[in-house]
C-alpha cells in the first residue's frame, strides 16, 4: 500500500515524540510520504512553536527582543536535534528568518517556519527527501488555494520521488509569497499530498485514538467511532467535533481515499476509519453526537404565509442584507423560524427586526436567545424506526424541553435545539439512550 502520513504538533513536540514517529513510519514500508506539523506543547504550561513565531514576528522592530525570541525558538529545535543525535544545523535558516522578519515578510511567513524547520529535521531523521511546500502548494494572487494546479505540480514533483517529507500548513503564490491555510491546515496538506500521489490510505496521527462518539468533556470516556463516512464527519465537524480539519476531506473525496485517524502514543489502537461509503454496519444506531451553544431564534408568525409566494426568500434576504448567515429554518403553515449565531445577530438585531416588518409584515415576531443546537448523526438511523422517539424520550426523562427539531431529507442527522443551560445534560441523555443502553 502507498500511504501518506501526517503527524500533528503534539506528536512532534520533543525528541522522544520524534522517535515514536520514526518507529511508526519504519514499521510500515508503505508510509512513504510524511507531512509534519510544527512542534506543539511538551506539557500543559508549554507554548506551541507557531505561537512563539507569531510573538517573535511582533518583536521585529526591537533587535534585542527579536534576538532573544529567535534564540528561544532555536533552542526548542536544537533540543530535538540533540535528542535525535543528528548532524544538522539550522543556523543558516534562522539567520534567513531573522532577516525576513526585519524586512516585514508577513505573519504568514512567520507562522509557516515552524513546519518548514520541523520538516527539515524530520527529513534528516528519516533520511527522506525534503520538499519545501512553497514549491508545490500553490495559491493565486488573491491568496486563494488552487487545488487543481497544486495537484498537477505536486503530482509531477513526487512522481519520481520514492520517499519524501513535505511540511504542512503552508504554500506560496506564483511570486513566492508564503501563504498559510487556517489553523490545523497541516491536515489539508496531508490530504493534498494523498490525492497527488494516488495514495491507498491517508493516516492522520494525533494524540487521540480516533473520533469519539461525543465530547469527552461532557461524557466521561466515550466510545470511539470505528468507521464513519465523509458526510457524517462533515455534519459532526460543523457542529464542533474537532480532530481533523474539515476542509481536508475535499481533496480525498475526489479520489475516494480513506482516512485513518490514529494515536501516536497508542499506535496499536485501530483508530477511526473515514470512508466515502461502506457496507459496515455501525456499532450503534447513531455514529456521533456534537453540538454548540450560542444561538438564537427569530420566530415569525403570519396567517396564510404558506400561500404567500416568495415569503421565505423575503425573510432570508433581510438576513443576507445584514451580513448574517442562518443555520436552520424550521417552519410550519403560519410560522417561520430562523436560527442564527447570537453573537452575529445581537449588534444588528433591531435593523433585522425592522427589515422583517417591512419585508413581510408579520402578525407577531419574537426572539428566543441562549439556545444550543445538538446534531445526532448516523447512517444507521435510516434503517432504524423510532430514532426521533428515543431522542425525545431520553430528553423528557432528563426533564429537558426541546425548543426545535430539524431533520434532513437524507435521514443522516437530526438537529435538536435546547436551552444553553440544558446542553450538557441533553448530550449525556442522548449518549446514554443510544450507547450505554444500546437497544
């Protein structure tokens, strides 16, 4: 098998972690292309190298402070180099970085150096070829990622390279200006490389053994999801489940390449397999539960609105004109509700209310704040009768009032709205009925 492996910052925070990564890579000859992140925290009180670089760049106007901060970053890398007993010097690289910082090269250049330097160490340690992501990951002149051009350049570059290290998180525009993806963007680089080399599998190594059914801060020691589809993952990621950067899925879907989320500290664990589609039956009716707080509902009532052509369009146009995106629009015969992020809505609420009155002349209009949305996601729900009934039964038993319910036509997910104060209890109640009870 041809595999692309990406390792997160916690997996590369120290020489000891590097050694674990080296053992993982050498244990499977198929792990031919490696995408490293910048060194993460060594402990809870530590600072990520990316954050150190951002801070260092802010000191570019103060030569003394700049030297001190660059020395601190260099020491982090030297500690890894010494721990791995490598004959490698980054002195020239840090001299170039210092010069670039003084010339105001930009915060994206500054942030990218964490992955760049870690990539050089990783390549030396594994004795793989180092390929600077700035040469093969392309952004246009507006800083927008160019997937097809990148796929062509990267595919041609790696065609004759047996084993390589390509740093994650960044690329460059045509003129060489460094551009970065959003935080966590090394996941995207990994998926781009996997697509370019037509990999059989993309392994994303982190500090957890795959996706969990729900947030471990809410439910103690939740079960791990064995297999999940891209669509299920998108639903859970959008509602706050974070192990993999959501945008990293798209390059892989084009080729149908599966993703395996693995734990660097527990490589023997199977992790979670993310696939386009599967005949494998999920262990439970649901695949996962995720949610967010901080929404509000704008409830509009008007007699006979169902026969008023363009009513929904007029309502949503008011939100569009005020730069507010909506999350859900549950409706009835004479009712229409728009769910939005409360933080986005609050500063514009009176303009929106006035706009709605002018646009659709509602009989009544009221707001309900401090809502949480919970997504219950699972491909197994299609074939199982009574899923919604079990959710309502669980919430009723926990004395939680449901403020909203919305189910997509795909029957892949059910969205439930509750008060912010009920959020954690609601998640636990749903987890209990589907996973612990496991009827």
